[in-house]
C-alpha cells in the first residue's frame, strides 16, 4: 500500500481553502494535514507537520505565496511546492519558478488535476499550466530591476517622492530617477499607470 501524501494548504480565503481541503481529502492517497491563511505561517506549519507538498496561493497577507515558496525551498528543500493563482499573470509564473516551485496552476483547475499535480511533483515531475506557460514565453522577462520594483511597490500607495526618499533612505533625486526609468520601461504615462501595468503582468 502506497503511503499517504501529507499536504499543507495555504490560502487566505477560508471558503476557498476549506473547499480545496475537502476536495483533496476525497483522494485516498492525499491527507491535508495543515491549513494556514497567511504566507508568513507557511514555513512553521510545513516544519511542524512534516509535509510532503505545500499548496500555496499567491496573494496572501504576511507574505506572498511566491515569497513563502522561496522560504520553504531554502529551509526545507525536500518539500514540493505547488503555486496556485487566480490570475494567469506571466510574471507570476517566472517568479514562482525562480522561487523553487515545482508546479504552477490556476486555482479553478479541476480537483482531479490538482490531485494529479500533487502526485506528479512528489514523483519529481514539474507541472505547469500550458496556457500560462505560453503566455509567459510570449511576454518575456520582467524588465524591472529589484530596486525599481521595490520603489514602484512603495509608490503604489500614492506617497510623494519626499516620503519615498525618507522611507527608503534614498535621496529625492534618486527616487525620481528610478521612477522615471521605470515609467519609461513600462511605456506608462505616470507612476499610477506604471503600478497598474506591473501588477497586471505579475512583475510587482
């Protein structure tokens, strides 16, 4: 008899999390042993429950699913990582793969497909939604540097250059130059549009 696959489910929406847990629980070889609603609770739960596979939603409080994946990958390299997304943003796929994810699927995929992905990653395979893979290839790499992303993310709440300079410990001129370069790279009219474009592509 094959052993049961121990799964951790990280999803901030309780109804979605409980539905996924119930559906996966119907599989005879899968046991959802832990559930968390925050990205910064993933590593501790994975350690405590000695899980085989972690299913991670991308957009969670505390830490994104991609950040949590990177953290688990560094600390517990034996845990397989499946990243789930509501939004098929190409930048998310690239970020997830760089973080060490073994699978990347849209959240509304059939439960049987998700269960099969859990089995496949445990067997050492990589599973990527083909539509998302094609979109990521067509989109190309994220043109923004880490620092440009950091400053654009900080600017998303409407902070002035002076406020950003204070928060990021940079001069106002440096902040202005970074934002100007970022706006140009994204072919945006202003910083608000740059934020929107970067978010839509999963680059932020």
